C-alpha cells in the first residue's frame, strides 16, 4: 500500500492543486415541482401541462397563450378569449398528429413541441390540417416550441420559439396578469411550470460546471479518487486521535462513533460515551476550511442532555457566570463561543474554540471539555441518586 508521502507526491502536485483551487462551481439548480413530480422532461407530459395554461381548461387562465400571442405581435390585452378552444394530439392526414392546436374566432395556432427529439415532422400535412380548421378567415400561426439545448435543425418555415423566449415574455406579463385576474392555486403551478421550462432549456451539466472543468475531472478522475481517499484517511486519523483523548478520561466507557457533514464543508466527529446515557450526551470535534487563511480550523462542541443533567438552566447560568469571570475551562477561548439550549431545551450546547484554532488547540480543549462534562454529569447522577 502506498505511504501517505507517496500518495501526496503522486497525485497532489502543486500544478494539480492550483487547478483544483481555481475551479468555481455554480450551485445545483433548485428543483421545481415538475422536476420532482415525475417525467416532466418527456414531450407528452410537457405538452399536456403547456396546453392547460394555454386554455385547455376554461377554469384556468390562458396565461401562457397570452405570452405566445405577444411573441406573434398580437395586442393580447384586447383579445376576448371566450371563443377559445384548445386540443391536444389533433389528428391530421395519414394518422399524423399535431401536438397542440388552438382555435379562436380570430386566429388558429398550431404548435409542435420538441424537448429532445429531432424536428422531422410532416409540417406540410400539419399546415393542410390547420387550413381545414378555418371557418372565419382566421389568421394562422405556426410555431415550434423547444429548449435552446435542442440543437437539431428546423427545415421548415415555422416560427421557432425557445422556452427561454416564451418564459421571458410570460414573466414580464405576470404583474399585469395578477392585477386583472384573480390569483389562485393554478397561478402558483403556472409559475412552477415556467421554472420547469427554464430548467429544460438549460444544459444541466454546463449550468453547474463548464466543459473545461468537466474535461479536467474526466482526465484526472483517478487522482481525484485518491485525493478523496486521502481526506478519508485524514478524517479517520483525526477521529482516532480524538478518541484516544476521550478514552483516557473515560477508560471504562464504550465510545460510539458518528460523523456529520454540515453545510460549508464542516465535518463533525462525534464521541458518544455509553456511560453518558448511551450517547445522549456527547462531545464533538468539528473542523472546517480556515476562513481567513489556508488550512483547517478546529473547535469543540459539548452536548449535555437533560437526561444526564436535569437542571440545565442552572448549568447554563453557571457556565455564563464562569465565562464572565474568565474562570471557565482554561483551554477554551471565549472568542465566538456559544452556550445555548437546543432540541426543545432538552440539550445544552457548549461551543468553543481552543486557545488556538489548530488541531493541537482543539485536542487540548477536547481533553478538558471531556473532564468538565464528566464531572458535571457524575455530580448530577449523585444528586439524583441521593434524592431517591
């Protein structure tokens, strides 16, 4: 097995680390209702919902249709929509079907919706179908709706409208739609659907990382796995060092390990002694990336449960008083310290830096915090026993 130094020299060259350090990644886009709810990326479900907000159901305002008509240059706010009819999968000649057809006394719209598929439909057949639907000399509008990520060529004269273009107009109309129409649950579903269309219009990979970053990770995948392995080795080493400290104070207690990953790349290593209520009270060594420098910062949390110390309020008052008089644990810094109730006031949380923010300072505090908690929990147990 490779030694730590061999692994370091093999995979963590200065050039490699510099490249990793320079990388900036975007946050993963927040999911919307339709992302979570099912196969919203498929064309039929997307077309189904799209048609709903274009007037398929007379009880739901045709907000999306208004945005589409505005893209066709229509004065949307002066249109009477009472004659509106919307149909899905309209049958044409030879069994061909057009995704959405909108029929109005003044216009007819044919819509072919394409999420990921090629645009190879029989548009001549569709046009004939739309012509046959006219009964009032209506204007005929023909369009293909698709996300910008669909790069397939369009070999016809139908107007191509991207989801982003449609959503931009729809969002610009929202204020006006709210003023003139009542806002109900469908309005909130509509806004989620607009978010869904935008999500479909984005390259999910490039929205999080660019091609150069993706290529770098692909070419260095094995080295990155090794780097991850190094971090795991480091976590195990730090945990074991902390366990040795705690075990010397509590030699007769089984110490259960648990690890939490907190936001901001914090790592919380929990030491849960069996004699402290089977771990209901415990001590935590936390490390995180240094805020003002390179490297790592360490601090210590103590969690005391009401089960082990019934009078948590008096204990908090005692700690606050000791801190004020500078008589609390000598290896604990009062800078950015915290003493507070948590978990419905059933836990008292003590959070302190060591005298230094490095591992040595934290290990010294871990030792003294364990001693202090042992004394307090043992005292509470004796008091409880004498009262029985």
